[in-house]
C-alpha cells in the first residue's frame, strides 16, 4: 500500500507546484471618482447665475437621466447631477456604436446635488481596460489618442441604492426637462413670473422628479384607469382603453418647458408647464395633484369641461392621482425627500 500511495503523493505535489507557477488572471477594476467638493466639481442653479444660464439649452436633461453624462468632444465628457440631493454609489455606463454591450466607464462614490464637472475619458487619461455589463473585459486602447466621435456614444447610469433604484424608474417617461423664462418681454399683464431665479429652478428640479415618480407608478395608473372620467364634452364617460391611452400620453410627453407662474396656480398646454411658488414650496409635504395633473391634462388635450382637469362629484383624474400622492407622502416613498434636500433654506 505504501508503494502505491508514495508515488501518488509525489505526482500530486509536482502538479500543485506546476499550478502554483501559473500567474493569476489580472483583475480589471472600475475607476472610482467623486464630485463632492469645490475642488472636483462646480454647482449649477446657484444664486447669482444669469437667467440666460439658468435657462440655457445646455441645462436640458432627460427625466430618466437626472445623473447625466454627455460628450463635450472626442476626449472630454461632462458629468452633471440635476437632482437637488446627493447621489452615491452610481456606475456610469457608456454604449459605443457597434459595441455589443454597455461598458462600465467609471464609478461615482458621491456626486453632490446639482454638481457639474468636465473630465477626460478614463481611457484617454488612464487605464485602457474596462468591464462590460456582462463582466467581460473590454480593451478601449484604440481610443486613447483619437477619442470617440460625439455622435457614436451614449451614456446611462446604474446602481443599487434605494435612491438610484427610484431614479431609474423614471426612465419609463419620455420627458425632456428645460427651465424657461416665459416673461422675456417683462409683460406685467401676464401670469408668468418676471425673472425666475435660481431658487425657483432648484425647487423645480426636485418637484419634477417627484411628479415623474408619481406618474410612473403602477398604483397611479391603476387608480387613474379605474376612475370615472368624462371627455371634453363633460358628459361622455371615457372607456378603459381611452383612459389607458390618455395616461400613456402623459408618460410620452416629449418635452416639459418649465416655468413659474404668478396670480394663478398653474398654466399648461402643448409643451408648456408652469406652476406657482406655493406648489414648489409644498410638494415635499402636501398634495399638489390638483394643480399638476390639471395642467398636464391640458398638455395632452383636455379642457375644463372634462374631469381630467376639474373633478365633479369627487370623481376625476385629479382625485385618482391625489389618493396615490398622499399615500406616497405618508409612506415616505418619493425620491426627493425634505431631509435630504441640499439647500434647506429653500424650503
């Protein structure tokens, strides 16, 4: 027996030694960055900014990408947080034309509320090896010198924190958000605020996120579709299919040109969406659906005779959404919360 066991042990020992000489596969790590102070980022929507900058085309963003990355040129990108709260532990994904999978470009340990910063691509200014969405290694060294054409890349973000999970749900909506000065001619006779300021925009940025979160929720759609709602003649009750179509139209509004109104609580129609400062002040603590759903209903073509805009006998689109909004407030479900809002003096 000893004569048999001894050779086996020798073979096993030699085999282990040979395996020990094989170098382990190199582990590719994703670069981690922070944009959390004055050294590594600037802030948008701050007091003293010009009105033209507050309402600039460069400040347009998709509601589903409030953590926005965009290409500035072939070698430089801009990272911006359009939410009035800090976002932590996000991974930025890049999709390159012709590539099979999105690639994990870098991780953000923390980006402060309304932070913005330009930076070089990591493959220009650092490593060339990355991991794609399926954990496969990708070599981007071919772009180190030339970069990538602006029209051949797109970006997204992902993460597992409760905030990011909620923000990702907003991708259901098609909204592109831009802040506007609808009183550019300083017409005091209209209902638009003269010279909206940075505080207005800061508060609007949280309000529009929570409004989008309300409308993407399945329970909101269920409540809306189950509600008796009349058409523009004020008499004809919409069918289930018609209400589903109307709801989808709200989800699919391509653009929200957002402004601040005075004298009235809201204005809406086409791509125009305006609310008063009392709405921007109250959305974190009170139901604001009467105004917001009323105006969005105008944006999808309903008039004041329809119970899309004004309830009748306690029934209508506003009532259906109000029930869910109040419940979400009670359960502290919204992405933007009063305690996390970064400028408490705004509230």
